[in-house]
C-alpha cells in the first residue's frame, strides 16, 4: 500500500501497514510498501520489532530503490499453537533503516489480532481403583489453549450404582495453567462374598460458560479442542475373600469329622480302657493237692536266694559289693571318661598346656612332643588371651596348620572336634605367636610382651 504523502526528510520512505488477523498454528501475511522520495539511490533494511518479532519475518529483508520508485515487502506471520501466544491484539512494528541517510529511519506500526483457540488436556490417575465401598481418584486438567476457560466435569455410567463427588465442581484455568481435581466414587451396597465386581464409568471434561443471568451452561469444545472422555473403572472387592470361604469349609469339614468319626472312636477306646482297669480279679479256688510242693521256693522259675533269674547275693546281674558287672550297660563309655582310673578302652585322658611368650615385634613358639609309642587324639583346644594382646596365633599339629587367629578378636576361645585329630609319636603340637602389641592385664599396667596360654586335651593311647 502506497503512502499518500511523501516524507519531507531526505531518504525517508513512504510507509503504511494494514491490520491482519492470524490463528495460532496457521499463517497470515500483510504488506508494506517502501517508496524512495529522495533524489539518490537508497537501500533500505527492514527489521521487525515488538511482541510479534519471534514469529514474524519480512521478505525481502533489504530493498534498493531509485529515486521516486517503490517496492512492496511481504510480512509473514506464523504464531505457534501454544498457550504462550495469548489471544488478543499485538502491536507489529517494522524498522526501516536507510543506508545513506540512517537519520531518516522510520518505524511504521500496525495491529495483529491473534484469534482464540481452546485445547484442554485431562488425565485420570489411577484409571483403575480397588476398594470395598469407595475409591479416590485424581483428575489432572491443563489448559493448553490461549484464552482463559472455566471447566466442569460430568461423570457418566450405564447404571445408577455409583455416586460421584468432584472437589471442586468447576475450575478456572488461565492459558498454560494446570490443576488437580479430586474425585470420590462410592457404591450403594457392599459385596459380601464372591468375585470382585467391576463398575466402568467415564468422565467428560467440558468448558463451562456463564450466561448473563448467572446460570452455568455446558458448552462442548470445538472440533479441534474436544477432549476425549476418560474411561475409568472401580473394582469393588468382596468383604470376605474367596479363600476365606474355602478355609471355613475345610474347618467345618474337620469339625464334622471329629464329631462324627474321631470323637466316638476315642470315647469308645477310653471306655474300654477304663473297663479293663476296674475289671474284678478272679477269686482263687480250692487248693489242688501237690500244688504247694510244686511252688516251694517262692515262685515259678526261681533260684535259691529268692530272686527271679538272680545270681547268689540277691542282685540283678551284679557282683559282690553291689557294683554292676561288665554286662550291666551302665554309664561306662557314655561321656568318654573312664571311671576311677581315667581310662576308656585302653585310652586315657591327656592334656598339655603351652605357655607362649614373645616380646613386642618378635615371634615366639612353644612345642609339645607326643611320647614315643603313643598316639595323641586331640578333641579340644582352649586358648586364653588374658592380656588382650594384638598379633597372630598359629597352631600346628605335626606338619598341619590347624588355624591362624588374630589375637585382638578374642580373650577366650575354644575348639572342639567330634572326630579326634590324631597325632602320632614324636610329632609335636606347636603354638606360635607373632606379637604386634602387648595388651594390658588386670593389673592396669601394660605388659612387656605377649603371653598366651593354649590347652590341648584328648585321649592318649598306645601306638600300634
């Protein structure tokens, strides 16, 4: 469009821009006519400024004009479909800067009207809820349009078994604003037994407008902004689960089996046992001649002395003096200790105590040599670290290393073997310590060196 008047400034351009309307997500264009009213050839640079600059372009962005000529520049508008581009009027300005006469810059302006669009996004969390009588949901709503809206919520169900409560019932949303709405769903009556019952329902989110008389009316959104209905389910679970019925049935069956089968049998057996206890003994009849002679001596199959299968002296398989004989099966061999002489089956209890000492930073060892012709069967080891020394203790049985222990981990320690460890003649039991740091005994004064006591016990037998 050509300006009706020329600019009095040298090099200035005649400018005019018509108004334009545009829908977010679409495109629109307007024109700007640049005329050179000077007497020299002039180049003009066009730059769009203002709120529309981020989504507007000028084509071409630079023009060169002879004196008295003009050229039309197209301004393209492409606002994004976003809630950040609000509906309403926006100023559009184009800075036209002459190259030869920059002081003659012109900034023509016009108005761009951004049209309204509505877009709601909603989601229900969770989509499936379980409960006895009621369930709670969260409805997330976001206004992705470019104009403020007031939304309402409409539940829909095939029947009338459910009750719905939205809090709040309506919600005001600015462009780009999100909100959470609570929904409570309640059933009319509980399900006592059986399988869970599924109640499907839908929730429709629609824009709510207010008329002039203050009454609300529900307007469905336009085709480009329709929010599909949300499919939701409420699963009503029974108060008593199915497995409880099976348990109750099994328990009832056990009770009936007890009353009808087991209890009568037990009572009959108890009655028979009681009758056997109280049954009267038979009365002795007249004596038979010769019976006394047959029973002389105190009973059947008796030996002199009055005992039943007894030896002389009246005991049961005993020796004179009241002690049990070798075949009596007494305590001999029960705990591995011989009675009286400390021997068991040709083996005798044996133990050796090893005192091991070493100064700090040194190594000390104490051996014990098994006597010639003997075998030492070790069953127990007791170690005492009464000073609380720090270091390492190693125990050897012959050429075998039995264990290595850190001294700082114990004060008293014992080992026991069910199967003895055999050490043959002339072999040694050796305890060795590496003293890192002497401890402090009960006297309260730190010791000069480490001192451990190792007791080794077991059975000593002849070596064959």
